[in-house]
């Protein structure tokens, strides 16, 4: 018997409650288009490219093998059931037999295999490729059963994260998916005017009965956040997705619903520990206490988010709220660590903080750090960059320190290694060999600890301890890049684990 099995019957009730599925609205309400405002056009239609600009469409055009409730419970989607082997080295999926792609093609095990081949290609797999690192191969057992074999035993949450991450593309459209969507989702592409608008229409053969609730969606690209806000207030649009925290806070105060999803980003003060004074561990550790996190959250994100001292969202299994208290803003403690570093004044001042000049929250956070440093006797310059110069500086690690957001912080803890500063191999900032072997060992311990519960918690605790001691990344706060502000008459929202926009259950009161 398989060690853990999951199926439709045991999770359907929880799915209905957690995903916000409601009663069907009147036919007249269904016929009214839903008007969505966004601040940037999509990059392409490939759901394996998790650029934020694509998050408007991914979960509307495509389905994934499983889903998570906002609380992190794995529930069926295209896979009606899954079973993890007793040795945790494989997972067998039972697939739905009533799903058709928008083209009319059949969803089956061969379709999943085609997507796994794409995901396992370093070029074609895009953002999904790193998650394939623990996959050995796969076997099509029968037309609606596939077994995915793993290189080593893997924890349950790592396996379900993987299944939730892969949106399934119609094999017939894989080669052209960047320019033409090929999914099985609740909506189909009707038309697109590049840089201006996208129109979606309901999939008439969608497998989730009664969905989508609203049949027609128009996505309009606004050049400015203020213009999108004005459109919502005037009734010109029904939803703003991906606007700024400051505008969302103002609209919330005016009575507009603001949806706080379970998949925020974490802002991290990234430190290149191979350069200048940051080679000194005590000097790096001082920055745990130099961050005025409460002030940063207010100044950068209008208070929308959570203060954190670890790179996890509050629903991560590794989240520990005690760290935000232990490593709170404390200039006296910072001064003590700076003294313990033994660095001279000249050495401590010999670095610059690179700043993304086009990111208003990042500029505000950088200025707060600069002011804190001045209070402990350290004077630095802010090195403002933008465009290609900024991208190259970040990707090639040509900085002493810089703020940058990271994602995947609500999932299995070692998914954090998909972010550049936290990568365990080929780290573009810290290089090879990795300068923090204790961090590599802590990640490996988490990846290989399968139970019992106290052993798993001990592995998470060890990783957290290593992160604050190595101090090459200093988290400050969570924030929602995919924030949703809605008209007052909309309800039935599905909150996605990655804070992507999901419209299939949205309806009007």
C-alpha cells in the first residue's frame, strides 16, 4: 500500500470552502464583462515562464496538476488523486478523464509527459526547470496514470509543491505557446492588442462544472497606477491587479475590498559576502539589527505586509515569528557586533549600497538603512542604477549590497534556493565554491529529513539559525506584488498560492 494517498473525495468539501466557490449569479450578471486593470502587458503565453506580468493569465488559461487552498492544503485539480510511494522516491498520479484542451485535444498521461519533457529542458523549461532537479524520470502507466520517479527520497511538501507548480500545456501547442496559448483553463483567448488590452472568453467545455461564473473578461493595460486607480473609482474597471501598495492602502481606506493573498514576496537586503567588509561575519550580523523593519514597511509599502527576519511568508512551514522579535531593530546590539568585527572605520565605510532608482519602495528602504548606518558611525553612498546596468549589476553580483525581492517563500523551505542570492549551486552573487558551507548543509538536511514531525521541525530550526548567522541575506518584510483591489459588488474570489489572478469563481453580488 502506498504511504500517502490523496484523492478527490477527501478534499472536495475543503476545496469548496477554501477556494471561495459560491452560488451562480443571475444570468444578467454573468453576461456583464469583467474589466481588469493591470500596469504591464504580458511577456508571452508560456505558463512555465513565471514572470509576474504573466500572472494575470496563467491560472485563467491553464490548469495545474493539483492546487493549494490558501491555508496550504493540497487538493485535486487535473490530477484527481496522487499517491506517494512508501520510500518517497516516486509519486503516482491518477488523471481526470473529462478534460479537453481548448483545441479539443485530450488531456492524458502523454500530455503530462510532454510537459515534463519541456520542463526538464534548461531552455524550454524556463522558471519550472529548477524544480525538476529532483526528478529522475517518469513512466506512463496507462492513458490516465503517470508515475514520476525521483532521484532521492523527497519530503511530501516538496513533491506537492512540484505538482502544483506545473501548468499543463496542450502538447499540440507546446512549440508555439509563447505566441499562442494552448491550455485547458476556464478561459480562452479571444483577442489581444499588444500593449493595450487582452480579451478572454469562457471555455464552453470547461471541466469544472458551472465555471467560469463570468463569461467575458477584458484586461486593460494602464501606463500609470494613478490612472488605473481613477478608473476603478469612476466605475471604468472592476478590478486592479498588481497595483502599488500605497494606492491599495488608500483605496482600502475608502472602502474598496483589498485581497491579501497567501503568496507574498519577501524583501531582502542582499549582501555580497565575498566583498569588502562583508567578508566579516560579525559585520554582516550587525545588519540583522540595523533594519528598522516597521519603518520600512510603512515607508515602502504603506503598512501592507508583515515584518519578517527570515525569508519566509507567514504560512511557510519554516516560519518562526520569534526571529522578528529576537532580531528587531536595535542599534545598541548592532554597535556591539560592529565592535566585535574588529574592522577599522575606513574598512566599514568602504562600500556602496546599489539602489534601483525606478523602484520607489526600494529607494525608501535604502534611505532608511543609510540613516541607520549613520547613527552607528558608518557613512555610505547610495549608488542609483536603472535599466540594463541595474540588471547586469544584480545578475552578475557586481554589488556590495542591494535590496531585492524573492519569491516561493510560502512553499517548501528549500524552494528559496530558486532565488539568486540563496542558490546553493552556480550562485551568481556568491560564486563557487559557495562561501557558506553551513548553509549548504542546512539546505541538504531539510531536503533529506522525511519525518517524524519533530525531526522536520529541528531541520527547519537549524536552517533558520544558519540563515541569521551567515547573514548574506537580511529579510525585512513581506509585500504583495499581486495585490487585488476590487469593486464592492464582486465576490467569490479564489486566492492562489502564488498570488496569481484567478477569475473562474469571481461573480457579482
